[in-house]
């Protein structure tokens, strides 16, 4: 497979990107768009609640979040509540799982492996954990996975904490897990003074890993 087309998306509000995913899924389903697509970006501050989310895992009221300029969005992916914000690389692969002959559990495994490979490039020995999908560094969560499937096409995806402000994670039980803290690559590497370069490098490596893992797909990567 030729390398995906890479385009800079930068920092985006959540809802327009979600709407873009739905639009692209419909185009892929109707064969109006020939290639699978991967969106690689950062979000403006937002809390998203998956279809199984419980209200008590959000430790602030919607009014308190609004005062802090943080959006609250209910979405159709699996999982509980999570936070997205600048400094976190979010990857949304829109892939035809039927054509790739991938079961959902196999697909999730590949997303976790991509994040594991990315952080390993920086010498971070992360791991999986039976408690929750994603990747972990010690007892702290470093990357999350939450997906949905429509017409056999995946959307939503994975989020890797590169250098975000971790404070908003203390306002929720991340992924519905109490007494769990989040960490970031910058925190592990003690690299808070060079966040921009770290973000750019992680984004580049993740785009390359997505292309490598889904090499059987004709994939466009928008980054």
C-alpha cells in the first residue's frame, strides 16, 4: 500500500469532527469515497460520555464544566466518560472491518498495539490491562480506546496522552474507573519544556504506524 495522504488537522472542536466521521462513513458505505480514512488530530477541551456512561463518574456539574469552557457531549462509542484536550493525540480510523476481515476484538487489539509501538519508540514500556482497554504505564493510564461500528465501518478510535494538562481528568472517574490516575508521555519523560516537538514527533510516528498496521487497506491519513 502506498503511504497515506497526510494533511494537518491541528486542534479541533469535538462536534464538527464527529459530524465529519459520520459523513465519511456514509460516503464509504455508498462507495462515494474509495479509500478508508484516518483522522489524526487534537481536540479543544471536551468530556465525552459513551453509551454506557454513568452520571456519577462525572464529578462536576454541567454548569461547572461550562464555567471552565469545557464541552460535554454524549456519543455512541462504547465505554464510559473520558476527556480530550490539547496535547492529546486522537486517532480516528474509519476502516471497513468487513473488507479487512477484522473482528472488533482484533481491531481493538491493533489500536492498542499501535499506541504501545508509538510509546516504545520513546523508551516507554507501557502495557495492556484487563481492567480496561487502552495502554497503561504502571498503574496509570496513558492511552484510551473507545470505538463504534456503523455499516461495518469503524469510527471513534484511540487517544494517547502526549503532553495534555492532566487536571481535567481529576474531575471524572476516567473510563468509569475510580481511584485510577492518568499520566502522559511528557510526564513520564520529564519533557514538559519541549511539548510542541514531542507532539509533532508522536503524530508523525503514529501516522506511520497506522499505515503499517493496516497495510492491507487503501488508507488516507489526515494529520
